[in-house]
């Protein structure tokens, strides 16, 4: 499996081919000071592969990642995580399953890296029920405050996305063109 830097190269190359304006608009990477401040505000140590991702580009605006939304900037991620912290540790009547915590409705260890536009988020799970699952990627939904497993790590999640993005015909430009507004993606996955 590729490193995060190699995965970024694949994503950038594909964006340059499919949507040059989106590729040209990718933000610069986050500074070490920004990464440290984000981790301090979140009260967690982010996995190395997440930090490596943000060092290259501070988010992936304008691109729908799979069926989700764009990868957020660090500032957006921190703002949402802090907003959701008020709801952390509300008890749930679910039993642990060894995969994802089911005993609470939200954890401050769930880092909302992708906003899906409806209150649902794709998270890096830093609070799994067992230590070996730390860093897994989960899909949390506001309906029932439940989560589903997506991938064992951010690197593997990105690797899958980069492969899907490169498949001819899997992604297309948003019908209204390059008028990116907030979370509306410009490059969308075909159904």
C-alpha cells in the first residue's frame, strides 16, 4: 500500500486530468504550528497519516470523497469537533461490539474529518473499544447516533478513494460547473 504522500500524488494527478480548476485550487498544506494547535484544541494526538495528509494540503475542497463530502480543513474539523463535544458521552443503551463504541452517542475521540452535509460525518476513531482499532474510519449518523465501520485507517480509506477516483467514469464534474460553495462538491461520484 502507498504512503499518504504517494496517495496524494495519485489524487492530484487524477484531479489535474478530470478537473484542472479543482486541482489548481487545492489549498497549501497546514504548518506544523497549525497541526500542533489543532491537536491541542482537540485534546488528542492525531495519527501520523492524518498529519501527513494535512501537511500536503489543508483539506480537499470541491471533491466528494466516495459517497461522503469533501475532506475538511483543519479549522473546520476543529470547529465541528468542539461544537459536538457538548454531546459527548451521552449514554446509549447499546452494547459494545468490539468494533465501535456503542455505549455513547458521541465521543470527543471521534474526529469529524468529512462532513456529509446533513449532520452525518466520517470520523477518525481515536476512542475505539479496543486499542488495536485506534485510527479506524467510521461513518457516524445523527439518526440514532450510530456509527458504521468504513476502513482500518485513514491511509487505507484514502488509498481506496484514490483508486476509485482514477477509474474512468466514476467521477464527473458537478453539472453547474466550477461554482464551489461551502460543502457542495465540484467533482462528484457517479451513481
